[in-house]
C-alpha cells in the first residue's frame, strides 16, 4: 500500500514537474515575444509626503499585456524572467521607458516627480549595468535626480563590497537609491551606513498590521528612527488604512505608498494628478 501511494506521489510529482517546466517555457517564449511586440506597460504608483500629502514620486511597476490572457502582474512572470535571464533586456526596457515617461511629462509642462524603477539581482550584477544606465540617462536627457533605483537588501548584501562600489558609481551620476522591502532581508547595519542610500522602504508585511501587532509597530518605529539617524528618508509600503497612516504620522515617517493614497495608475491618470496644484494626493 505504502509502495503504491509512493509511486502515485512520484507520478504526481513527475506530472507536476512537466507541467511546471511547460509553464515556464510557455511564459519564457511569451516574454520574448512581448519584448519584440511591445506588450509591456508600466503603471505608476504615487509616493506621498505624509506630513503634507504632496506627491513626492512614483514607482514604475511592470505589467504584461498578453494579447489573449489580458493584463498580467509581475509576480506571475518576473521570477521566470529572472531564471532565464530575460530580466536583463526587460529591465533595460523598463528603465528606458520610465525615463522617457518622465521626459514626456516634463515636456508637457507638468510638475516633475522622480520615478523609481525596481532592479533585479541579475541586472544589478550585469557587468554593463552602469554603462547601460548612463547611456539611458544621456539618450533620454532625464535629469539623473529624477530617477531612483530600488534594490532589495538581499541583492545588495549578496556581495556587499562590489555593491558598495556600484552604488557609489550610480550616486556619482546623480541617481537616487532606495532599499526596497526593507526588513525582509539580512542587512548588515555597518554596510547600511556605508551604502550611499537615500531611502529605506519598509516592507509592507511590517506595515500591514502595525495597528494590532506590537512587534511590527516596534520594528516600523525602529526603522523610522534609524533612517532619521542615518539621514535616510523612510517610506512605508502598502499603506491601506487611515489607522496605519495615523500611526506613521505619529512616528514621523517621511513618506507612504499604498492603496490608501492610490493604486498604480496608467501614465495619463498619473499626469492628471501631476496637474493638480501641489500634486496633492491625500486630503
Ligand atoms: P515592490 O517593488 O515591493 O512593489 C510594491 C508592490 O506592492 C506592487 O505590486 C504594488 O502594486 C503593491 N502595492 C502597492 N500598494 C499596496 C497596498 O496598499 N497593498 C498591497 N497589498 N499591495 C500594494 P506589483 O506591481 O504586483 O509588483 C510586485 C513586485 O514585482 C514588486 O514589488 C517588484 O519586486 C516586482 N517588480 C515590479 N515591476 C518590476 C520591474 O519593472 N522590474 C523588476 N525587476 N521587478 C519589478
Ligand atoms: Mg519596489
Ligand atoms: Mg517593496
Ligand atoms: Mg516586493
């Protein structure tokens, strides 16, 4: 009996493995086509100054407009793009597109806010990454201070020495730098001090239940205090409720980002917000 069920498990596992490999192949081919046919789109989610309610920036978030399946979120395809290396050309497209978008808002006479772009490990460690970024800055004409790169702790700590070198080079170009999903990785605090980082983004898992979970409230409070001491701005991700906002305001968190303020928006919708006086997002 045990043997039979063991074999069944094996059969099941094998079937799953095939399904998974098949799925990965399907997505990989789809992504290759998507790049060629221009099926990627960026949505932009406002970042808000908690004290004033003004928009301080926007994060570019990638979506894939698959012709038959519709809009697909990054969680469905970024991991596969990372596994097969396609994240490098995709990431390059994202960077260029985000910079071109800023320039087109600027040409339209809109209040310009910096745009943040997520960078995967493979992109950051690519030997041509810095050159590529520099080329995109020159070719699009964007003011480097209007571009922020978001990197996770694990990406930075993987090889902290060479990360520090790369970050210094990006900093010298005038680009802003942020640590994304802060608190979920293993940052060495001594490196954190050495990295030329402007912003810490507190991961949404800590923000989610700051009203009810004392530990999370303590962690968020501590990160805000640390950011203040290290002269880094602190932004809370995933702000969904008025109670979370009042907690963050009480703790003097600099910025917030989340569904409470705005969902990620199409470029035109973000442009409408940029047209509002002081680009205020919160009342
Ligand atoms: P992330 O960089 O931490 O981005 C924040 C994610 O949280 C986004 O999900 C955003 O839509 C979502 N979010 C924002 N506010 C709230 C909220 O109040 N509640 C909840 N529950 N969620 C909120 P999204 O767009 O699905 O992106 C997921 C992840 O995919 C991103 O996490 C980032 O790691 C990755 N990603 C997105 N775009 C790119 C890209 O262009 N390149 C790379 N390498 N990764 C990307
Ligand atoms: Mg991010
Ligand atoms: Mg994040
Ligand atoms: Mg994340």
